[in-house]
C-alpha cells in the first residue's frame, strides 16, 4: 500500500468518541510506552483521553479531529486547533497540529502526509498561513517526518507526561498560498 490510495480522511463527530479514545490511547501507548514508566503513561492517558475531555474537545468550535480510515478501520488521527483552542499562544494567528498519530503497522505509507495535507487545507480555509506543532525532542522519527515536510524548529518548551518533565521542540511551517 504505497501511496496511501485506499485511505479516506474523515472528520470525527461526537458519536465516534469511543473510536477516537481507542485510537488515541493505542497510538500514544505504541509511541511512548517504551520510554516512560507505566505510572506516567497511565496518568497521562487518564487525564488526556478520558471520554469527557475528548467529547468536550470534539465539540469545541476551534478544534477539529480527523480519522484516517483504511476501509472501515480507523488507523490514525489528526487534531488541529485554532485561536484560543491552541495549547500555547506564541503564534496566536496560526493553526496548531496538536496530534498526528498513525498505528505503527501503517506508518511510512504516506498516511502522515495525507493528514498533514488535511491540516494545510484547514489552515487555508481560515486563511491561516502558519502551521505549528510541539514534538518531544526524543521523538526523532516524527522530527524526521516534520523536517521532510518543510517544518523548521523555532523554540523549545517543557511538557509533562505524568511526573516526567520533558523537553519539546516547537516547529513551524509557513504556507505559501
Ligand atoms: C510521524 C508520523 C505521523 C509520520 O507519518 P507516516 O505516515 O509514517 O509518514 P509518511 O509515510 O507520510 O512519511 C513521509 C516522509 O516523511 C519522512 N519520514 C516519515 N517517517 C520517517 C522515519 N521514521 N524516519 C525517517 N524519515 C521519515 C520520509 O521522508 C517519508 O517519505 P518516504 O517514506 O517516501 O521516505 C507517524 O510515523 C506516526 O504516527 N508516528 C508515531 C506517532 C508520533 O510520533 N506522532 C507525532 C507526535 S508529535
């Protein structure tokens, strides 16, 4: 499967909150469990991926979730934020990519590029010319992906996973439209 020809990108509605919770927990676990304690992982998952929190953010008018679907299976997701829904206000007029996660068995098949394209389209629809994101400095795979797609580092910040204070790299992409 390359390019990702059978993949459909679909906006997530409230009724799909349990599917969103499943893909969010599974991909977060796959990505970070080997480098974080079970306690820190459990604390993060409980705080950030409980159904009430997810439901609230699905209906937030400034946040948008998308599933990457392979036929009927959810294989990844994207969350973008604008305005006050952004997790940081360093770039108040930008669009934040808060989450972009694909199940490991579907990585390196172009699905990340498709989700990023959706984020670019969303930014264009709001006439927003900058995309930004925050990535753990130990997550080299993701940093390679972002650099390959034209993102450049512009700052650092701390990020908590449970009790573990981690350093994130902030990256941005100026859109040319
Ligand atoms: C990062 C992620 C979203 C990228 O999505 P993807 O579907 O795997 O990436 P794509 O197939 O679209 O890759 C596009 C290009 O980016 C680069 N790239 C992607 N993953 C890479 C990796 N692991 N190492 C080096 N380059 C990589 C390559 O140049 C690739 O093109 P190529 O495969 O033709 O060489 C995905 O790997 C993922 O979900 N990772 C785990 C979750 C995560 O870390 N999310 C980001 C949190 S900030």
